[in-house]
C-alpha cells in the first residue's frame, strides 16, 4: 500500500527554508521569479480591488473609527451578554442608531427645511430692507454713504439679484442632497455593517494587516499609535467643540430673534473647524443684521455672548478633550483640515489630520532609520550664507 501525505494547511505555519534563515532571500532563480510574480499579482489585484470599492473606502474608514470609539461600550456589552460577540455588537449598533444616527437624521431634516425657508425669504427681505424709501433713509442717516447716491438704482438691482441667487443656491443645495439620499443611505449601511464587523473581528483583521507589513513591530506600533491618537483627538476635539459652539450660537440666535436658529447653529458647528475665525463667520453678520435693523441691544448682547462665551469654549475645552493626542502644530492642523475638506468633502476634517499625522510619522521613522547617513544641519544661529556679505573675488584667493 502506498502511503499518501496530505498537503499542509494554509493555517499551518511553515518552517523556514534551511538555506534562507531570517529575512534572506533565496538565490535560486526559479524561487526569485516566483516571488516577483506573486508580488506583481498581489499589487495588481489589490489595485483592482481598491479601485472597485473606491466609493466605499470612506465608509469603511468611518466604520473602523466608529468601532474604535465604541469599543468600550462593546466590551461592556460582551461582559453583560457572557462574551457573545455578535449579540454585543448588535446591541452596540442599536444604541448608536437610537442615540446618535436617528436624532441626527431628524435634525438634518429640520436644518434642510430651515435652509429652504431662509433662501426663499432672502430676496423679499433684502428688497424690504434696501427698498427705495429705506435706502434713501440710510443715505440721510449715514452721510458717508452719500457719494453712492447716484448709483442707488444699480445697487437696488444688484441687491435683488443677490437675494434671488441666495435663494436659488439654498434650494439647489437641498435638492442635490435629496437626490443623493440613496447614495448616502447606502454609505450609511456600509459604515454600520463595517462597524459591526470591526467590533467582532477588528483585532484579527488588524493583526493580519500588520503581519503582511514588512516594517518592524516598533515602526508599526508607532504608526498605529499616531493614527489612533489623531483620530481620537479629532473626534473629541473637533466634533465635541463644534457641537458645543454650534449649540451656544444657535441658542443666542434664537434668543436674539433671528430665524433659522438650527441652520445657523449647524453652520457655526461646521465652521468651527477653521481655527481663529470659525463660528465668527456666522455670528458677526448676524450681529450686523440686528444692528442695521434697529435692534441695537440684541446686537450688543449677541456680540458679547459669542465673543466671550463661544470664543472661550475652544480655549477651555480643547486642552481637556484633546490634550496631547494630536501632537500636530496648529498650522499643520489648519492646512490638513482645509485640504482634507477640499479633497474628501465634509468628512475631510477627520481624514485630513490623520493623513497629516501619518505623513509626519513616516518622516520621523525615516529619520530614525537613516540617522547614521543623514548629515547634521548647520546651526541656524550662524547662517552659512549671509545675504548681506559681498561676493568674494576668486582672483584674490589665487
């Protein structure tokens, strides 16, 4: 009877080749060709796969970040349901839907309706404020504007056109969002499914990805730690601070009597990602509107509230929420946030700083690896090439 041997399982670790210990590559031409072919096929198929799912990469990334943020809740549910991972992940996603996603969707509907109403009211309001009689009264009240009196009709015409364009833009934006509802719903489904999958099997997936990486463990830990720290800092800092500033600004607009408080609150929350100016882009025009409509007390109150309370929220909350997690300069955070929004859309305020953090980390690792090769830079206190020194004459050295 002939004895047969079974093929080794894919999960069975293979013993290292005797002639290639460690990371040395074999010198055999056939083995080298095999490795090159496998690498080429892996790159080609991986590129094709990523191109195929390119529309869902953002949803997968959001799923991974959401799973990381929900992991404490998931662990608590695992203890409660006696380590039944799928049940714990399902309950965690249910809490996410009930407490976060459904209220956000309802709030988004309110904001969209207010945006449409404000857009439709913009043109009539501008005509009422800058009408012929009101405009003449403005010239009489402010003598500095009298040189513009000959252009009154042209200004009135342009104001009407601007009001119409504002209304059309608001309606068009809401209409475009409504047309993309199917795409948004599909992306939300993929994100939730990915979150469930990453909660139950995320550690195994991450371990597999790190196994295929040729980087040493210390470099992998450094990049992974920077990714997690910046994602955590962005979520806690940007989103929480934006929500607080938007809520305080919307409350102030509501008390001051400005319509569409939910819309303006959302605008201030979104613009809070811009350091320095942020929500001031919204509340300063709001205060000017109150001033020019004769509500001087409300304008002063709105300005004081937004400048003091909302302006200090970032200074007090950011060190507490973010701490030293980001480890990025304010300039790098600004350009990465704006660049991320320009490239990835609204979610770029999360992706941009993460890419910037990985960029800095990769160059830090590069500097550590080639520390013995890279030359030391000259001291900046003594410039090597003074700009004021006259050029030397080569004939004098001769």
